C-alpha cells in the first residue's frame, strides 16, 4: 500500500482539491507522461471482424439493432452471460 502511494506521488496520479483533476493533469510538465497503450494488431482486428460477421454482431442501418437481433434465425445464439449473479 505504501509503495502504491509513493508511486502515485511520483507520477502525480493523486486527486487535488475540489477541481476533479489529478496533479499530473493540472501540472503536466512536472510529471512523466504515461506510456501510450498498445493498440490491436491488424490481424487481431481482422479476426474480430470475421467473428462479428459470422455471429451477426454488426450494427445494421439506423435501426439501432445488430444483424443477429434483426434476423435471429440466421445466426447462432449467444450463450447466457456468466457475469451476472442471482441475489
């Protein structure tokens, strides 16, 4: 816990006052910049597109629906979500 606090102080990743901003946002020149996040490779994007086409998980027109919602019989059904719990 203490190491996390030290790291937050060094990076300026600490909320400051009532501004709703962190120190590194208020004074960006005083703190190191965060490394840019690594994007997806071209092959990963292509694989996701192929999967979306096969599952019908692509928006269609101005309906606000996906192809698998407009034509459910043409696409495999999605398994029930596992992250919801009964309470």
